[in-house]
C-alpha cells in the first residue's frame, strides 16, 4: 500500500483538515494525493486547493449508472497512485466495483459507536434514542452501509444539558483525533483481519 491518501468529501471537510494537520505536525507519515468531491461547491475543496493538493469534482448526476461513477472514481484514484482511500463526509454509497478495486484499503469515519446508529444523522439518532454513551468509529468500507471491520472507536458521554448540536460538536473533536490515528495504524501494515475483527498485531506479545 502506498502512503498516498485519496480523500473523498461532499461538504465541510473538517476531517480532511484534521488529516492534513496531522501530516503537517509529523504525526501521520502520509501524503494526500488527491481530494475528490461529488459536489462542486464543497467547502472542503477550497481547503485542499489552498494546501496545494490536486482536487477533482466527480458529480454523480453526470454518470448514467453507479457502476460508471465508481469506475471513473477508481480511474482518478489510480491515476494519482492512491494506496488508501479515506471517506471523510462523502455522502454517496460506493458500489461493489469500487470496494473490490481497493480491497481492505477504504476507510470511513462515522459519528456513532457502530454498529449502533448507522446511516444518516447518527448523532441525532443516538441523542433521540437516549443513549448515555455514543462516539465515533473508523472502519473499513465494505459493500454494506457502515458495516466493515472496526479499526478504532472513541466513546463520548451524552450529558444531561446536551443538544444534538453540542453532542455532535464534541463527537467531531474526537473524530479529528481518531481518524489520523486510524490511518497511521492501517498504513503501518501491522494488523490483520480475523473474521470481522481488525487485530492490531503490534500489541500482541511475541507475535
Ligand atoms: C462527520 O461527522 C463524519 O463522521 C460524517 O460526516 C461528517 C463529515 O464532516 N461521515 P466533515 O466534512 O469532515 O467536516
């Protein structure tokens, strides 16, 4: 796996910025090779351009089928020699052709403790359900929604005075810490997948 990341966004891009900041600080030994957005007006694209990173807009509405869209995305990422694909607020489901093109090399960050509250608006789902503990998850992407092996998670308490917004803001702070760490761990290659379990082999004595 090359240490070149392809970051896919649809909006704000704060996780993209956290990844770039971790690289700048020297905490994450990687480089962002390309940022792709499915929306031309995604604010995250300006951060990428300001950092001198190649950007592309691939608007799903301009492709006849999901397969065509996925094939174009794979082609762009390959052209930039991307080893690890990082979804960061990318609001499109990727199909089987895309997932198979990057086996065990697509990550996503999700704002809940999966498998609780997959899908959209996870912070609101957790808040309205009344859980006392939620958080964020970095996981591999497979062909099911928010369902691949879990790399790392951080728990965040729901406080009595919380609103959906205050809770989401505290979760986001943790996402920004968690995602670069998870990327570094995956790039280290010192892990294996055992069934559904991501196993960090550096922590096992004598391995
Ligand atoms: C984050 O909450 C992430 O967990 C979810 O979408 C949001 C993206 O935020 N998948 P940003 O674009 O990285 O600021």
